[in-house]
């Protein structure tokens, strides 16, 4: 199997590169920038990508690589910081830009025989840099430029060293897929030989080797795509030795707990233990306001429930979790120095003293890849395409303290919103649609009387991978129906507002 090594210099988009490479049918692995040169030599890699990063290459302590990497005979693609690092290490010049460039730019290809073959003139690319390459290294030529960046692409065709100042991996670079395809197939000469089928084979073998022939695996089912795909994949590896635990923590959508148990048992014949633990979770959350604290409290509560149930089941040595890469990259730098955004309840390992070993087979997949995997494992379309639901549930959609009353209000409001979204025929177009309850009250008038009640936020976003997102331009009539129904049908709410913020700068969830 062909392999591409991606060295991570801290970009939030590093995993997007891996995802795009895999979409093109080539297996990729991410390693930190300091991955040893001997291991690169012996790793069986066929090409190397240097990711972007937030630092300046000329700063003291800036991440770098051994320059000998460019003499291995492997094709190398530098992206953003990767272009600047390649420039500096090979004898070019890098300096602060007099005009920083963030957002879209228009690319003018100057060489259409290499990396930019087939790329149209004035094609939109996505820039994110404050430094620039002032002079290309010896042996390189400028392959593309924008109005603000004279060296937007450069290449040394003889040594198969190529670099771009923009990000071909993001959807905002219109012909980014073509550029990556040119690198993989025209320049590196690779063949597409990786698929979800081969991923399943590899993961099943890994899980069997780890678990052995007689030990049990616990898997926490939340009702979302990630945990269900994890369960189906682990079951393929260990069969009935997988015991799933579904915890009704009181933070699910309206009527969701009963519906999910029927799906798990009847549709998938999973070995599921249902646990009613709403009072336990709400007790732990009493008085907790800070979002990070909520996530940690809920994560610990889940673990304690698993611990208790494991003692009843007996023989369970492993805990399978549906952790996916957006959880990881927003929580902590696991494979590289990517900056932390927020923690997730199932990221960061297990509490000291807990005897389970973690199995996280989806840890390096994006949501759309997980959905593709779910289809391979036989999941129905309605389950595969359901919107992401946060592990901490409605706790992170209730800004402020979580109480039974606030849960009831949010469940009712969320049910109305989703019903209207489905009725409008846009559910599958959206990445997520949900309601948020704010810890504020507003003045209103109902039946000629003054009210002082809660405010609900309607959040409808479109996205490809969850790493970036934009507000869905909802028709005013749809928003009016959502607002009218929530105010009329949900006791305690007198105002509905619409969140129009993109990600970034905001996250999709409010907490």
C-alpha cells in the first residue's frame, strides 16, 4: 500500500490534508515535525507533505526538519509554513510580509506542466500567512503568484520539490483537489489503493491483536454516528464479546433514549445494557457553569458509570470510544503541535487508576469519513446522515447551569426546530441544526401581559468536515415558523434569535 507522510507544524488544517489525500485513494499518516529522519527512511513512505503552522520560520525555536529530508529522493510538497521552511532550509529568503494575507486570493499559474497543471487562471485560493518567501532557493522556479504574493507556488521539477503558499486542502481553494492530485499522481507517480474497505480490514486486525481471544470490550453508545460506527467495527473484530452500554444521562433530545434502545437492539442486534443515570449526572452538574468544567464532569461521570457496569459484566479489559479527529485537534496536540481550542469529554486518556485500555478506531477520521465507514458497515441512510450530537449532550447547549427545567425547555424547543427543518426538506443539506438556551431573560408581551422569560438561539450551519462552517441562509418564512412555534409551544420562552456566525471565529456548538 502506498503511503504519504504528513509532517505537522501546528496547522489547524493538518488533518484536512490527510483527509484529502485519503479521498484521492492514497493512505496517509500524520507525524510531528520532529519525526526522526531514520524512521522516515525506513517507514516505507512514498511522498512527504510539510503542513502549515502558526509560527515564523525565522523565529528562535521555530519548528523545523533535518534538511537531509530533501535529499531522500522522495517528492515533497510544502504548504504555507512548509513553503517558507523549504525556502529557508534550501537557500532562499523569507521575511515578514508588508501586507498580511488572510482569506481568498486569485492565483495566476506561471507553469502549467507541474503542480499547477490544469489549474485555471484567476482560480480562487485560500491564504493565511503573515510572512512571505522573497527569493526562491537555487534550482527552483516560481510556478504561481497572486496580486499580493509574488511566490505563491514554487517548484524544483528535477528534485520533485514543490510548495504552495496557500492551502490546497481547504474547500475555499477551488481547485485544491486538482493540485493535490497533481502532486500525488503526476509528480509522485502513486496509485490510488486505499479505501474504507481496506481501513476496515486493517482496524479489525489491529483490534483482534490487541484484545486477544477471550477478553471483553465495553463500548459507550451515545446515539450518534461515531459511537455506533465504533461499535459495529469493534463487533466485527470481537463478535459478542462486545458489550455496549447506553447511558441515559438525562441530557439527550426529547424521547431519544427509548428510540435509540430500539434501534440498537432491533436493527443492529447489538448486545446493549441500558443504564438510567439522569439523576446521577444532574447531581454532578449542580452548580457547574464553566463549559470546560461541564465537559470534564460529564466525562468523569460516564467513566464512573462504565466502571460500575463493568464490575457487573465482568471480564471487560477494554473501553471503545467514538473519538474522531475534530475532537482530538480541538482538545490537544496529539500527533503534532496543533493549538488547543477546547477539550472533549472523551479525549485525553482515562483517569489514573482506571483499569480499562482505550480502543479508539476512528481517532484519525473526519465525520464524513466516519459516515462513509458506516455505510460500508451496513448502516441505514437515516442513521449515517444524522446530524452530529455532542458527547456531553444538551449540557453544552445550555449556557450556564444545567437544571431539569432548562433541559425540558431546550428539549421542547429543539424538537420544534428539527421538525420544521425536516418539514422544509433541508435536514440533509445541513451539517447541524439545533437550539441553544441562553442564561438570560428578556421582556415580552403575551396576551397583553408583560413577560420575562428565556431566550432560545436557533443554529443552522452548513459544513463539509466540521472544521469550518458557515450559517445556512435560512428563508425568513422558515425562521418565522420556528420562532412562532417555539414561543407558542414551549413554556418559559418568549424570544428566539438566529445565530449567523461562521466557524471560525466561532465554534459550531456554543460551549
